[in-house]
C-alpha cells in the first residue's frame, strides 16, 4: 500500500481526487477505491498498482471516473 501511495502522490499531473484514492492491500490483493478525474487517471493508477503488485490479477481497480463539475451562471 505504501509503495503504491508513494508513486501515486509523486504524480504532478493528476487531480486531487486521484491523489487521494483509497488503496487497500489484504492477502496480496490490492483494491483501488474512490473517484478520479478521468479514465486516464484510472488507468494510470491501475498500472502503478499492477507494476508494484507484480500481478495484474492481484489488482482490483474499482476507481470511478467522476463527471466534470458543471457551473451554472
């Protein structure tokens, strides 16, 4: 968990939501939870977790792409 968190927070070009995703590691399984700003962020964080876990099957990417905020005038 700490290694995934370190690599995610080291990214400068991701949203605040993406930097604060929940990372749970239990019995060698990594689960990613929470909102991210784009599909690219979801994929990037998933790739980091898979690289560190060394097994794509050990990562459950349950991150949700948050729709962009709309402003009303």
